[in-house]
């Protein structure tokens, strides 16, 4: 998977020309996280190999990290007022940290924790790696704090940022990072990775393994999405109220699916769908802040629905 990107990264390591900060971006479920971890492991590998050797003590610590439950890896620090706060995940490897959101955001205290980490000397490997995923979950304060670190990059430390939504990463961070785009997977790749051969699911996976697997488990959601965009007011009305009772994950999945469907319309040149697409993207951002999803979806269906979407449902 992602052979082109991996060949490129391999060359970087071989030629010892790895930028301080790299930003991996692309749709969710196209393998960015796995490649980022593998790349981090290679940067730390005592044999300096890509793919990493898998045998040295650095590689074994990294393998152990992957297997360990998150609660065992959570590292806590203190905020300015001395309260205990979640910082990042760290296993036995002294030179690797994995920064992930504390609930929905990566907060500024966490970046302060990163700062303390990066100015230490590497203890096992020749380098240190900070993996931040998803980088777009850093709030503006965190992004600015990270920018300060990137402006005076500490020696021997690499930052690997992973983003599903590069538009939410500050332009100043983007410009200081080496950008590497992960293209959507082909239907064939998804098929061989997941074993799913339902053409309908493959088609609506948007090139994402995660999406394909979720649709496979929850095929009904595809029908709901198509109903919403059907242009049939009655169906739209019924579905809008139904989804209000769903849990967060399923609501988020529906929004992502609507995004894929509307995005396709826009790419096909149906510009009139752009407004609905924007509303869906907005909805994803505000979903965990208590918006009334039924109203949003009803509106999206009204402005984004049309008769010709339905022939598949
Ligand atoms: Zn190794």
C-alpha cells in the first residue's frame, strides 16, 4: 500500500536528507498513520533502514509500543496551575512520543510537553521523533506553539504530522514542513486489503479502507445518505429526525459519507452542490459541540438533494 510514497521516504532515509518536519496528508483511511509510524520507526532504527530492520532494540521498543494498550502509554504532566494533564503517549522507547488529542483537541499544554521532550538529547537512537496525529486537531494556540518550536528546530528531532484535513493546518506550519500527499486507494487496493468485493461499497468508500469497512458493517447508512440526497422531501424529513437519535460515531460516519457523495458531484462539475458540501464539512467540525444535526441534515438535503442521485438507491 502507498508504494510510491514509501519509495520516496526510503530514498530520503538512504540519502540522509530527512527534513525536520514532514506533513503527511490525504483522506482518512488511506494508510497515512501506518506509514508515519513505520517511517518514525525507520528514523529511530539503530541500523537506519527503511523499512526498519525490526530486530534492533529501537525497533523492538517501537513494536512493543504498537501492542501496548493506550492507557499504559499515557504520559501526564502539569499545566501552569499545577493540575495533572494528559500530554502524549510514550512507551519504553525514550526517543519517541506520539501526540494525540486529549478528547477532541491537542491542547497547548501538550505542545509544552512536546517542547520539553525535544530539547532532551536522544537516549537510545541517534534521533528523536515526535508523531502528531491528527495534526489538524491542534487548536490555534497549540499550532502557534508548535510553530515556535519549528522555527528553532532542535537538533536531531523530526516531527511527523499526519492530517486528514490539511486546510485546518496553519499555512505557516505547512510552509515549514515537507508536504507529502497520500492519494486515495484504488478500488482494487481496497478490495485486496479488506476482502470486500461488494462493488457498491467499494464505489462509496471514497478510496478509504476505514470507510469501506464501516460501510460493510453498517450498510444501512448508505441508504440513509442516499435518501437524504434523493430530492424526496418526505424521505429527507423522516431520515433527518431518525439520525438525531444516533450516537456520535454513526453521525460522524454519515457526515463523512455525505461529504464523499457531494464531493463527487462537485468534481463532476455540479457546482450547485458546493454549498451543501461546505455545510457538511462545517457540520463535521461542530458535531461534537452540540449542533442539532437534524436541522443541518434537512438543510443539506434541501440544497444538495436532487432527483438523479437516487437511481442507485
Ligand atoms: Zn531497527
